[in-house]
C-alpha cells in the first residue's frame, strides 16, 4: 500500500454500493468543492490509527451539506483498498436492534469481499441469536421460563425472586460470552477479507454508518452504545456521519432538555471531523 492515498473525484460516478437498484441508478455528481482532499486526509489518518486500535470518528455536517454524497463516494474509493461496509442506519431502524443492523451488514458485505457463501460458522449461529435483543417483555419471559417458573403464577419475593435473579444473571453471562466470541469472529472475517484480497486489501476495516441523526432517538442512542461497548475491536474503524447538533437534540429527547448531550457524545468518539460546506 502506498503511504498516501489520492482520490480523483472529478467525474460523476454511479453508486454501486449496498442498496443500489438496477434500473434506478443513483449518480454521485462530480466533486465541485474539492472534498476528495478531505477523504484523502481521513483515509490516511484513520488507516494509521486503525492498524493500532479500534477507532470511532464522528463525521459531522449540517443537513444539506452533502455528507451522504461524501460518505458514498468515499466508500467507493475505500472498498478498493480496505474491507469496507456501508450502513444506512435510517433505512434500517425498523429492526429495533442496532446490533442486528450492524452485524448483519458486516456479514453480508464482508462475505462478498471474501467470496464465500456463508461466513458464519455453525457454532456461531446460536451465539448470535442469543445476542439479538427481542424486547424487555420477551426477555423477562425467557428468564422466567429458564428459572422453571410459571409466567402467570410467580412472586417477586422469596425463592421465586432468587430463581429469577439467577436466571437473569445467567442470561447476562451468556450474552457477555457471546459478545467475546462475536469480536473474535469479526476479527476473523476481516482477516479473511484481507487474506482473500489478493494483496489489494489492507487493514483496518472501515464501517461507515450514515444518517444516524435521522433515526428514532432511542435507536440512535442504542446504536452508539452498541458500537462503544461491543465493537471496540482492534483493526476496525467506525465512521458515523451525522448532523451532530440534531443528534444532540435526539439524545435530549431520551434524557431531558437539561442533559449535557455534547459531553455524552464525546464518550463515544475519539475525534470529530466537521465537513466544511465550502471549498
């Protein structure tokens, strides 16, 4: 790999990434604001950081400033050099589970890079199923069943309470162990993509998440928590493209108007890069 990556965005291109529909092609216009230089800077910076550790960047731009155009053009360049995943969070917030959104996108897109029909080992299927949230009531029902209690006839006192707490703790332990296995598997998927890239792909993997600020507030917050606590994997770089001010408003919907949303977001990002709306 060359020490410095240089992109040529002087001509329009056809979007061929996730969600592209034959017959309804999306044309990404030519770069009129010399934004390729920002992509070059970020690529070289994040590639260096990502080889050493997990890194999360907030790509900030106001609504209408062209962040989706930027991140899509950037994706089309990155995928030629690194294992790269693009996620439109807004189009997938119907899932109610950010973990499912991220991991399913990683599986689907990296398996295409690796040229394999299925990257999920058999032993990993049940672990993944154990991770996906199914809702508070269903989780409680599962714990009640695991404790050997009847759903309509148990008390939150005495032995029933002790059995339920033991079941919940057991579920949490299983979830923690599944997360550790998941991290290991993701590292292996990235290694597989690099190894099968015929020398064209290098570390780190880039996970680009767009439109987070347009998602439901609860989903946006859970996505941030998921990335922070589950996907802190060396060799994986996350870029979250947001109108960060709007994202702060979404966070305040959850935690209240007096909540310090700016400091809260600072916990999740190593750095914030604001995309200028001028050359």
